[in-house]
C-alpha cells in the first residue's frame, strides 16, 4: 500500500523537493515492511517506546544509514520532537534517498495516539450509555 507523503519542504535549485513530512496519523498507518524507519531518539527512549521494525540510530544516523539502508525504499526519520529528524532528512535527501520526516517527532505521534485513544473511548462510552 503506497503511503501518502505530503507537505514537501526545502526545494533545491532544480525545484525538486528535498524531503517530505508525514503526519502522526500517516505514521500510524505505515507498514514497516514497505519503508525503512529510522529512529533518532536516545536508546532509553527507543527502549521505552519501541516502534516495530525501526532502526535506532541516535548518535551518528547518517553513517549508519549510508552503510545499511538501500535507496529503493522510503526512509522515514523521526526523533523526539522533530527538529533533529528534519536535519537528517535533508542530509539523506541530498544524498539521493527518498525521505520523509515525522511531523512533530515521536512526541507528536504519542499525542496523536492519546487523542485517538480518547476519541475511541468517548465513542464507546457514548454508545454504551446513550
């Protein structure tokens, strides 16, 4: 299933876009078998909230990616808040990778999950008690 990557940023001189953003909702729908997930968070954060199929590369992600990640799959990068992953996304895109950065970082994803869970809970409660 192709993923909808949008909100392209940082066009180069040719007008081509360097990388894209994905929303937390899109991130939740990703199939880890079709993209490479590059988690830039610290090892303790990665261990506390792991993402299935993600590669943890907090200290030197570029060297790790260039050695191990093929260019024929989209690389989705994320960090705790989103700023570091944008820097890495731009570097990878400049080296020919198809890259997307998680908008808002992992914290944005956690906020989405909490909000989504609250909405589901409220819907279930309304269906039960109304």
